[in-house]
C-alpha cells in the first residue's frame, strides 16, 4: 500500500486516524481490525468450554482452521481472510495444548503460547503471511502483558486455585483476586499496563499496512476481553 506525501494531511478525506489509506483499502483495514478483534475473543468464549471438557477435540480442530485458512488464502478475493485464520491457528493450537493439559502451571503459559513464534518470525523474514503472523504476535503480546500483571500483583496463587476447583465454586476465589487488584499497587500497575497496550494499539492503527491493523486489533481486543473477564468476575 503506497501513498504520496500530499495525502498526509489530517484533513484529507481518505484518512483514518490521521493516516492516509488508499480509498479501496480503508474498508478492508477496518475489516482486518474487526476480524482480529473477533478472533481474539473466540478462544475465550468458544474454545474455553470445549478445551476444558474435550481437549482432544479442541486440538484436532486446529486442522480445521489450517485447512480453512489455506483454502481461503489460495483465492485472491479471500486471501487476507485465509492469512489471518492461518495466524489464528497458532493461537488455537497453543490454547488447546495449554488449557487442555497444562493449565495448572502458570509458569509455562507464555512458553506454550509462544509455540508458533519461530515459524511466524521465519515467515515474516520470508515476507509470507504478514497479516496472520502479525495477528498472532499481537495476541501473544497482549497475553504476555496480562500474565505480567498477574506476576506483578501476586495473582498467580489465585490462578492455580481456579484451575483446581469446579467453576461453580470459583466465585470466592474471584472475589479474593479482585481485592488483591484493588490495592494501590494493583491499580497502579493496571493503569501502566493498560496504557502500554493502548499506546501499542494506537501506534499500530496509525500505519497504512493491513498487517499492522491485524496486530493493533489483536492487542486492543486482548485488553477488552480481559476487562470483560474481570467485570464478570466482579459480579460473580
């Protein structure tokens, strides 16, 4: 995607977030952003129930995402859809492995979620699948920042307890975790890390290329999903 310096004015009718986009790319950029946002929420609201009860089914569904992504990627009119779904398949695979069999140990969460990083970096080095790989790396970054908050605010013991009890009995644990977050230390780090994710997201959405919009959508949506999770915990 290219643009001339004359289009860089914020008053240009073809600008989004003060950055020029080619007219026929503007709608696609928002579609990429929306798709990234939706795919970040899929593991939370769709995969989570499956992987807890039927981890092998969740694991094998990775093949479905790969086949679907490749099928769409081969068609010029749906190439970017296939691209982002192929990137999403790494998130799905890692989520299936960790939440299916390893969820009791938070220390290995990010290493497992990073299973696709070498492949993603290799593809980016080769110039392949930028939308999907940027999406995967964006969602991984958001997850890593969330985990960092857990470590900084000593929420890891609550994580382990939640993995050991029946979901119907989780409310007291959520309440205790929320109390831990509502301390000056917890609130301060929440402000710092939320602003960090917002800054990264807005920086990405100032870029012309669609893969940056996938990255920004993944990072921002991780923040939104985390917020919804803690709001639900508050009313549990």
